[in-house]
C-alpha cells in the first residue's frame, strides 16, 4: 500500500520528463518545516526549526531508498546525516532535462545544485546557440554554464571558491564538454565584471544569482537588499546589444516589487520578464527571478 510520501513522489514524477530524476517532493506543506528532495535514487530531508515527524520517518524507511537528513539552521553548514536505506557512495550523478550533474552528500551547505533554478536552466539552454558568450557569476558548481555550453555557447564561469570551479569542470566533462574550451575565473564577481568592462568584453547572456550576503577579501560587506541594483549596473556595462541578464535572488527580505525596482534601476532600458518558481516548489514563493533583455 502506497504511503502519503510515495504518492507525492509519484505525482511529481508524472509531471516531469523521464530525463529528470531530481525534484522537490515536499515543499513544507505536508509537514511544516520539512522539505524533501529526490536526488536520483536518494532522498534528502531538510529540517527548518522542527524535528523529523515519527510517522514521516516510517514513510521514508518504507521507500527503500537511501535517505539523508540535514538542518537548515543559519549557523549549521554540516553535511547531511545518513538516516536509513541502502548505503551508497556519497558522490553520485543526477539527471535534469537530460543534463548530468555531480552531487555530493558529503558537501555542507548544498549538495551540488539548486533545484529551484531548473526552469531557468532550461530557458538559458533554449536561448543559447553556437557563437554566443555567456557569463555565469556566483556560479557555485556551474550548472548554468553546463547548460549554455551544451547549446554551443562559450562560457565564462566566476566563483570565489576554486573547489566550485573544479566541480564545474567535472560537470562539463560528465556531459562530454571539454572544459578547456571555456573560461574559469576565481575571485570576486564585482571585481571581475569591472575588469571585463575595462577590457571591452561583452556577453550575450549574464547570470546573476548571488548569495544574500557576502564579504570580500578586504572586509567589504555586500547585501542583496542594498546592493543588487549596482550588481545589475555592472552587468549591464558588459552586456552585448540585445543581450539578456537573468536576475535572481532568494532574499526573503526583498519583496518581488522591490526586487523588480532594483533590477530596473540597474538597467533602466531593459524589458523585464518575471518568471515563477518550478511547479514542485509550491510552498513559500521565496525565489525572485527576472529576465532583463537589453
């Protein structure tokens, strides 16, 4: 007999292409403060200010899948803990719209990809073509870069962390993309964009999905709710005519209307198109995404 959890998994799968095996199973609606992701054959349970309900624990065990649990507390950056199911390697591969991504249950803050950007990755790939140049800032493991490269674009991937850039190279190799055909830049995205502007470099598509808070090597603090318009302004200076910027943030302090005003302030001449979150993220509408076309 199917449990409530198994039925949720089946309902999600029915709406997804067979080329996708990573998705949000439960978005805090069925069990408040509990978020469940399917990652290939694994399940990852994230808890925010709550404990794992005993009845859900039984349902998780009944799936027969490897199950991991992690906390979403602000100060906790520990990797997920193994809960139940078959013991499997920490590193594995998921599929999203046919694209392969390396995951790691041993990583801390995230396991390798942000599932709430699935539709934007697909849109980016559909917009790209050979000869285009794409800049992916705050790239993490480079999922947007992989999608752009699969469509024939030349990508430049920026991130502060060298391990993330190396992870992006692995993701490219997984998809039969030669990383040496693309550019990887370690360091602060704001500094790199200013440098590109001085060099006269232009990009057809720029991805801006920064952390809500960061501090550079000189100790300068950057916050989305105060500084996102300047970030867009820097990107606009290196955007090719007719180009697009994907502007995104998960900052809960920023309302959709306030975020739209910031994007417009950074690139006043652009046409702005807001996009919703993927269908399986049906809980809190926290992610704000706008495509700005020059």
